């Protein structure tokens, strides 16, 4: 029997909004083939993809000469 990982939550990375929308879009796309209202489900996938693309890219830190 496996013991539960007590530190799993502390190691979890904080999810950005774009990553969250990406995950939600994939989940909605997987449900699409068995959905009764496919048009509505497809709109949900498109919504999440649009939200993901609208997010600002993460700001990168510039390396300075003193840090190199």
C-alpha cells in the first residue's frame, strides 16, 4: 500500500491563468465527442482558447552585466 505524499501541495507550482485556460480547453475538448449540445461545448473550448491567447506573456527578467 502506498503512503500518501504529504508534501504534494507544497511542491505544486502556481498555475498561471493561461495554463488554467489551456487545461480547461483540453478537458472541454475531451468531453466534446460525447456532448449532447456539441455547439455549446465547442464554444466553451473556443472561449478558453481565446482567454488563453489574450493573457499577457510572463515578463522575463533581463540579465544585467553584474548578474552574469
